[in-house]
C-alpha cells in the first residue's frame, strides 16, 4: 500500500516536472520567437528609415538643384545682355581733379536699382521653409569700368583700346637685358601723328607687346623735347636676344583685349586730334567695333570743348549733328545738356556768369571745377552718370535683366512703402 502511494507520488512529480519543462520550453520558445520577430521588425524599421532618408535626400537635392539652376539662369541673363559696362575716355572720364566721375555715378545707379535690390528668395516658393539656404549669398553684379586717363587725344584713347594701335615711330633696337631704350610712339597709318599715353596713369597701356617682346612703356622725364612731344622708353620684362624693331611695328597694349563683351560708353575729342566731325565719328565707330556682344547697345558722349584747338561752338555743333546722324538716341551732347536741362535736373538756377556762357552754348561755370577750367565738377558728373543710366533704361538695355531678375516687381514694392527710397540712398552715397 505504501509502495503504491510512493509510486503515485513519483509519477505525479514526473508529470509536474514535465509540465514545468513544457512551460519553460514554451516560454523559451516564445522568447526566441519574440526575439526573432523583434529582429525582423528592427530590420524592417531600419530598411524603412534608410528608404525615408533616401527620399528626404532626394527631396532636398531636387529643390537644391532647381534653385541653383534658377540662380544660374539669372547670372546667364546678365552675362548675355550686360556683363559689364566699360567707359573709354580721357581725363573727363577719369575726373583727374578728384571730383566724382560719371562711371562711378553710373555704377551707383546700377547697384541701387538692380544689384542691391535683387532678391532671389522672393522668386522661390516657400523660401522661408528652406533655412539651409543662405539667401544673402545669392548676389549679382554689373561692374562699370573706368578706362579714362589724362589729357589724351582721340588717337591716344583709341590706341589704349587697341582699335587704332600705337606703332613704333622709328627703327629701334631692344637690348638683350632689361634696360630702358628710347622709343617713338605714333598712330598706325598716320605718319606725323604722335600719341601721348601715360599722362594720367597707365590704365589699359602696360604691359605692352612689340614683335613678341613683352615690356613696359614709361615717360622719360629726363629727356628734353624740343618739339613739345613727350619722350618715352621701352623696357622689356625678361632678358632675351637683342632684337631690331623696324618702324611701323604694332604696339599691342594691355587694353587691346579687355572688356570686349561689355557695353561701351565712349567720350573722345575733348583733347583733339581729329580733322573734323566726320573723322571723330569714324574713330568712335572704330572703337565701338571692338564690342563683341550686343553691338547695337552703347552710348556715345559728345565733347563739350576742344581743349587742344579751342574749337568754336560752330565746330562742336557740327560734331553734335554728325554724331546724332550716325548714332541717333544713343548719342548724348554733354555740352547742350549742361547748358540747358542740366539746371533743373541739378535743382539750381544759372548765375549771372552762367547766363553769359549759356548764351554762347558753352558749358557754364556752375558745372566746372572753376570758371576757366577744362574739367567738369562733381555736380556735372552726377548729372551725366544719371543721364547715361536713364538713357540706357529708356533704350531697353536693362529690360531682359529686369524681367528675369524680377526687378520691376521689387522696385514697385519698395517705392510703395518708401517713395523716396532710391533718391535718398543714392543721394547719401554721392554726397
């Protein structure tokens, strides 16, 4: 009896142990299964995360590429229609007296009416939701280059521009070392026409190349000139073989290939060296032919005096007539403007002395550095720079840029909130 009960107890314990083992096994299996499921889920989540990350990257790259393409389109429009403006001229363009010069004034107007108000982000939908873009980095520029220098004749200016080149006036020998050697400068095709560069700096002159030899031209201040012409020297840049240079050899200036795709503004004739109105027109046309882009877009300014020959107003009138006939509304007579509409535009009235000059169609003292000076003052340069900008605007030179860059809409928005914005900003800069 006792043994029967013991057997029952043992069998019961075995069942209990088996049950426990079954439960433990089930738990272990369940745990392993859960771990396997979790691993699968983790892998699925990781794969989903990678996919989402990839989608996000693609979504970010797409607007980045689109935005960059739009910006490059703006830059391309500027490069096509107005990559820059180059002003060729003499001391009037350079404003050697220290006065404001009209290229600087023109630059001020272009900066304020176009470049500085260019707002690329305003053309991008939901730009505020794209904080990773630094919109201040999206800028444009239209440089205005001043290529004016000294009291230069029209041939001297043309030589710097490379359109009617300088030539060696007499046979010379360039030594093997870098020692200066005298050189005579003349104008190509003009046996007795001498040129006088470097009187107002060497802008567009140095370095020069003569028969393949690079060097620099300099005024020889130690050499006395009996005929009143300046004396020059040529110094090669690097040593080489001695070379004989025959008369008539072309002198290629540094400015020969500069700014050819820029819109040209030309003022020549203040310091003479032309035979008449038609000759000055032809020299101007020849210089304009160097412009490789937008060849129908340029501005020509007429000489307001002829300082070398003391030209009468009759001769200056002939120049105005010939220029207008040739260049139409792309020509501006500085003399007639300053003796007329310049006064209301400047907000002043003519003095008694001014009226005397106005009656003779001569630029009055109110627009000169002094009564008997050849040089224009800052007041005149402000007016001329603004006049050039307005004329370019009226001729449509900025139309494509204004449309592409959304400038017109930006301008309307600014003027709506502040009607005097541009006048105040530009006035503060120029004053």
